[in-house]
C-alpha cells in the first residue's frame, strides 16, 4: 500500500513534548487505541518481539479499516516490566515500524515507562470522508451479512503457539501461526466498502463472530440470522479441530482476533459488491446471514435455529 502521509502534514514529529499535524480540510478525523498486556493478550513464549509490535499496530489499523478510513499517524506507549532487555524493545519497535511504513502510518511519538507487566498501547489517528464513514449502527432489515475472509485461524494459531508448539513445523498450521502472530488489517477492503453507499454498516471481528455480530445488531437496533454452514472456517482451524477432537466452528465463532471485516450490504446490491470484491482482492466475500427485524440473533442449521450465544472475548466477563 502506498504511503498516505505527505511529509508536510506532520508539522512536528518525534522529539518534542507533543506532535503536531494538520488535518485534511475535506476529511473527518477518527481515533482509536488498543493495548496488549503480557499474560492477557500474549506471552513472550508464544510470540516474538517483532510480531508483538506488528500485532499491536495491526489491531488498531483494523479499527481504522472498519470505519472506512485510512491511517495517518500513531503514537506508542510501552510499559516495560523486568526482565525485558533493550534487544526485545528494539525488535518490537522494528515490527511496528515495518507495518507502519507499509500502510502509510507516521509514527510521531509516544512514551516508555516502567510497569508491573509488559504492556504495549498504540493510538492511531486516521481520516475519512464524511460520506465514506461507516459505523456499526447502519444495518437494515434484509441486509446481507458478510465477512471478508475465513475465520478461526488466529485462535488456532494461539492454541498451537501456547499448547502445541510441536505442531509449529507442520505446514498445515503455518497460516494459523501467521494469522495469530502477524495479522493483516483489511485497510484496502475497508476503503473500498467505505466508498460504497450500499454497504450500510461495518465493524472488525476482533472479539469473535458470535460476540461482534450481536454488537453490530445491538448498535443498529436489528436482529440477524447467521447460517451455520455458510460461516467460512479457515483450513488450519479445521485441521486443528480434527486433530484435537473439537468442532472447528467454535474457533470461527468464538476465537476472535481474526481482524476480518463484518459488513451489512443492501440485498439487491450484494451480488455486484461480491463480484467486484473478488475482482479486486482475489478472494470471495462470504455471505453468512441476513439482518432481520427485532432483536433476536440466531444461528440457523438447516431448518433448526437457536440463539447465537455470545462466547467471544470479553474483558469484563469472569473467567
């Protein structure tokens, strides 16, 4: 992706008490922040320093993508716990810098402090045309629900990294480890959907489909029917589920951190949107269900349906 930040836009970068930038006159500013805490979101045994940095920035860029926006600049706050050496810190920043450069995100400052646990918090500011801004609240009854890619690979990769490192050399699971350690934010896809009036709502899938589809419905004041057999499950998640004796659908529904986009599209426009998506990105836009009136969110399996229980990640839920 080409750089999106003109050097003149950042008037004052790293080196002073604060950064200064000049927003575009024709765009709205969007801002997001996300944090990774060791022992909650990652362990150093399961993910290296460069991938930790990449993943921290990618989670923020995914939020920017979900608004139909492009990233402009970012700040980084690092809380360092012992023992973390200088090499780990430099490698972590190297992972951030590589993704930032590729996505046109200017790193303009931040902070580093001593902390009781290793923590990395990144704030990203982006820009979007007012007419292109997407939210969770625009879904309408009869809209098609779709996702931008297969789900469950990140959760499978986490399980392999922490519990089954012996599987790391198996080529069947390389994509799962990559999805967990170095997820790809769907920035180009978000920009494309942002420009389409027939895309009524959008959000990223960070906490699991079962949780996030309910959040989109609640924000829009609608319900949904999700078709069980239409949910795209990553092949690596299927392989791991078969190996350990678990239904791989659980990875796709509840695993989280896939950072694909969930969109609600006008039904008459969906075939055209899906066709253009394949042409632009070389992979299908997966139709997974339909927006309904009311507030019920169900999982349909043939002629049977049950409530879709929110079982994805929730920091406030007791575990």
